[in-house]
């Protein structure tokens, strides 16, 4: 594991932790926590050393003083995926997880060390075999592919056991005779296995994600948990609005997939999307906003004083004001059979699991924008042989100069005027592509970065949109309020809004801007901050 996973605590941080925890000792062989444990404390090591093992007992890393043990599940409430065994006599401070949460809110320096190590540890775990959940089901099962896709987006470590491909006779027996709706079987470390879960059911089985009541009544409903929605949640909740965020997938939106955001104010060295989003969610929850994932908003009914949004699981949310922060979705390639490959060898993001998967093999990144460039460089640095395919005559028409230079340095081959016409492979595993000019190229994986279109289809005719589906606001929608849509009390912000600047800072800024309009509509609220910060699902990427 990288050294970023082994951060150390300063003497003053250890003192602080000692005030809130209990000093304990342990001898070699003692188990500090084991796979499946949901309640283990944060462990700050004063002396000695512990060995971290995966479920099969393989050693992953050793941690000594003045380091600490723990992973994101300490904050999310998920079961732990690893075991910690004392390897040298230990003296340590055990801090209950609730105490840790409060300390992280109150002490920024401690939060910086602990959160960055937790995030780095989670990223490192995703690149290891044999850690996390087991998903047992064939690639031909749509439900299995959907669960694998959701776990990948949620950055939850998992191992996919495909009975049709891996020669895994146990997996074969387990799924034998199961109807499609009971696939996949998901094994959660330390818990009972579940059959055929939806992503919502799995999310809640993992201990993440708020369960919505059949009917919720709130001041402010925000649809979409990307930077715009989270920005609105922070400003709305901190100004006393009873605020609920609905997110159909994983909090963070597109920004959560960015390897490094270089242009966000206040982070001169850049910040990973995961880190920025973790902080944003923690902040929103601190102010008392609630976040519900994964719930898909499927309809909006405008009704004068209150508006109602229905979600895919049948629940309805009635709100005095609604902020649409739906963002955008990735454009797909117009080639036959694409869906068969999606999630198996065609991806819309390039993160640690994908880099692990394609290290050493020949892959293509498709697209001419900066996000395509960033992904190509990241994959090349992970050891893949990367070709960047784009349509135009010259990449500089669409990509920043510094990225074009970085592509060269990383050994990425760039092919101008290249469009994919056909995919070749079996059972979702890509073997080659044919370009429009007839040339056949042997790519094992494709990464598509073709831009995005607004995720607003679910609104139908209820709200006015432009011809590309972007939401009209202000004058264009017949409203005096800059961010109000054609329905009074329904606002649109971020990438989904017609005319918006497609950047994180702009999305967050619109999240802040929209709240005064909401106040104007529903009147001021009494300032209310959650007594006990509820860090329920912030750090899942
Ligand atoms: C790989 C990548 C790298 C990037 N790098 C940078 C960068 O370096 N700097 C920069 O400034 N910008 C960058 N961007 C752009 C930036 O991420 C976006 O402009 C920003 O995320 C837009 O925020 P948003 O909240 O409006 O939308 P999104 O981030 O798209 O979030 C919208 C959210 O709404 C949810 N949603 C949609 N429909 C529903 C529904 N019906 N029900 C419930 N939830 C729903 C989605 O799941 C999503 O989480 C990058 C984008 C990508 C893809």
C-alpha cells in the first residue's frame, strides 16, 4: 500500500485523542478487530505494532506508532473488510467512533490527517484482490452488472465471481437454478448473504444510506447530490432550512470521478474529487441536511404551495421549494451492442479499480476534452498501453495545452480523426474495435469521455427545457429570479441548467446563490444545526 495510507499523529493530536479515548494494552496475537466488525473503535498507536490482514489471513500492511488503525467504515458504519492482529506488544488509545466523529468536526488538523488516510486506504483496498464484498453472478445477468456498477461507483471494494467465466465451481453451484430476479448473490463480510438486491437494498444492508419514509415533508428538496446539490444543501441547512438531498447513485456527481481538480479555489495543489466530495458531504451533514441514496427522482408535480417529487421506490417527498441539481450524464457511443460491454469492458470513469483491471493491456480512451486527457494519463501511469481516439483533426482544438504535453510524457498514443464504428468481443469482454475507416484495433477496454447531456428526461413536460434538455431559468423561463424555472418555487442549478458554466466552482456557487431565492419564497427559518453530527454516508467514494 502507498505511504499515504500510513499517516502519523502528532504529540498534540495524541494528547487530544487520549482525552477522549481510553488507553489500553494488547499482546501479540490479540485481535483488535476482525472482518465484519461494525463497532470497533479508532485506534491510535502509542507503542508496538499491528498486522492488517484480509479475510483469508494474507498480510496487507503493518502499522506502528504513532500511526493509527481504521478505515472509512469507522465513519460510514459499514462493516470492516479487514482484520487487525497485534504483532508487537501494543499500548494504544481506543477512541469510540462517535467521539472520533465529533473530534473530526472540531479539529481540522486531525480531520486532515485522518480523512486523507482513510480515503487513501479505501482507494488502496479497491486495488486489492480478496478484500470486501463478493458478488456472485454471471455477466449475462443485468441485475448482476448493475450491482457491480453501483459498487464501482460507490468505491466499495468487491470481488466479482462469475460462474460462467472463472471456472469457479462453487459459484456455479450457488447460482444454479436461481431465477434472474434472485441474482446476484452478494456476500457482505460478517453478515448474511443477500440474493438479488437492488442497489438501495444493498446500500442499506451495508449500513449506508438513509431510508426514506413513505412520505417526507421538508422545506427544501434538492434532487442530485453533485457539487451543485451539495452546495445548496450546505447553504440551505446552515441557514435553518429542513433540507433533504435525493441522489440516484453515489453522492458527488461527476466531480467525484475527477482524479484531481486543479482549478477549485483554495486548493493550490489540487484536490481529488473524492476528497472534495467527502468534505462537502461531511459539511452538509454537520449542518443537519439529510442525504438519501440511492433514490431516483422519477416525477415532479407542481402544486402551488408545495411540490411533490416521487422516487423509484414509491416514496414521495413534498417540499416547499425544490432545487433541481441533476447535472449531466455521459454521452454513449452510437454503436451496436454497446450495452453488452458497459460495466464490463466499457467505462465512463477511470478510477483505481479500472486502472488495476487494465494495467499492462491495450486500452483506448475516446474523447478530445480535458477529462479524456486526464483519464488517459492516469491509465498510462497505471501501466496500461493507452491510445486516445478523437474525431477532430487536431487535439488542441478541444484539449488544454498542458494536458497534451502530459499525454506525450505519459506515452499515450493520440489518433486524430478516429471514430469507432464497431465493437468485437464475447460476453461483454471487448477484444477489438473497428474504426470508421475500416481499421481494426485490439483494445481490451474502452473509456468513453464524450461529454454529457442533462439528466432531465424524468421531468417530461413539467418544466421548460431547451432543445438539448437543459433547464431554462430566469428570463428564459419567464421568471424574475435568475435560477427559478418555469414553475414558481422550483429552481435549477449546476450543469443541468441552460447556460451554466460546466465547472465545480460554478456549480457550488449556484448552490449558494439559489438559497436566498428559496428564502424569498418560503420566508426565513430558525437557525438549526444538528446536535450530533450524523456522518452517515459521506465517504463512500
Ligand atoms: C472526469 C471529470 C473530471 C472533471 N474535472 C473537473 C475539474 O478538474 N474542474 C472543474 O471545475 N470541473 C471538472 N469537471 C466538471 C464538474 O465535475 C461538473 O461541472 C460538476 O460536477 C457539475 O456539478 P452538478 O452538481 O451540477 O452535476 P453533477 O456533478 O452531474 O451531479 C448531478 C447529480 O445528480 C444526480 N441525479 C441525476 N438525476 C437524478 C435523479 N433523477 N434523481 C436523483 N439524483 C439524480 C446524479 O447521479 C449526480 O450525482 C469534471 C467532470 C468529469 C466527468
